[in-house]
C-alpha cells in the first residue's frame, strides 16, 4: 500500500473535512500528488507576518493569535515542518517581533503567552516585510514570508514596493492570506499586485482561518500554488 507523505496525511485527514469543501477536486488532486511522491520541497526558514492594525478588532486579534498557535501545534503541521525554524512578526504602524527563531511547537507556546495589548495604528506592511527580511539575513535554504491581513499599506507604499523587490532579488518567497471584509472586498487583488511575489489565498470567512492557514502552508511545502483568485470557504 502506498504511504502518504506528511502533506498528504494532513490534507486527507479529518482536520480539513474535505467532504464539506467547495474545492474537493483540487484538494483530492493535491492529496494524490503526495502519495508515494518524492520528498516535498519543505521550508527551512518561515516568517509569519500578522496584521494587528486598527482594522483588526481585539476579538479578531485574539482569534488570529490563537489560530496561529493552534496551527503551529497541530501534529500534522509539526511533522510537515520538521526541521523548519519559525519566527512571528506582528505589524500595525510599526512591526514587532513577537517570536524569535525557534521550532513550530515552541513558537506556538511563546505566541500563547499573555501579553499587554499594544497601541495599534495603521497598516505598515512594508515595515513588516523589512523586519522579516532582516530576520532572514544570512539564512540558507528555502526562505518564505507569510503575510496575513485585511487592509492595504497606508504607512509607506514606497517602502512596501522596495521590500517586495528586495525579497524577489534574494529569491525569498512572499505569500499572502488576504482576509476579505465589506470595506475591502478585493483585498486579494491588492495583495497580488502589491505585496506578494508568490501566491495569494483569499479568505471570505474568518471562521475558516485555521483551515485556510493550513492549506496555504501545505501549498508552500509542496512547492505548488492554488488556482488564481481561489477563495477558501466552506
């Protein structure tokens, strides 16, 4: 019997509840691609960049933090990220390194620690990417920056463009999870045009945040991409 890789096991398992998804054919194809397949590309260094600007209310910020902690402590994710070092950066007007380089489970524990809620301001994606790039200086292997957020850059657009170009020049992949809201129903298009040099996954419902994060992560590990403008929804 063929054995599933870590990616295949997680995608095929109950965590993603494939029978209730609108994109079952695509996920099924991805599962089949991981059966008895060569080792996945994998990730060596992963920076998770999380929006905490004023467009994200306190409840949503708490949900985001807990969801990332759940992601990094999920057994399937831990297995798939074996050997990967993770750091976490939050951003508003200015970025803050919340978790320094460590393994996924330790990152989850560190991110769950109680902390005072900082003053939160505008959406400085460019500063956050600059901080992520600084964390990756001198690192070798496959380097990936994951950005999640629900708004456009409104601090320094020129810095965002420069950071994106610098990442591309250094072969550092930037992928995004664009969280749609009523004010910005096409934020995924903005991310695609201005933030990432890889792919964007669109999230229409915050309650699907964990599943969307898992799906984005395993696209990255497998070295593949979702179909353009594909949304993650039940």
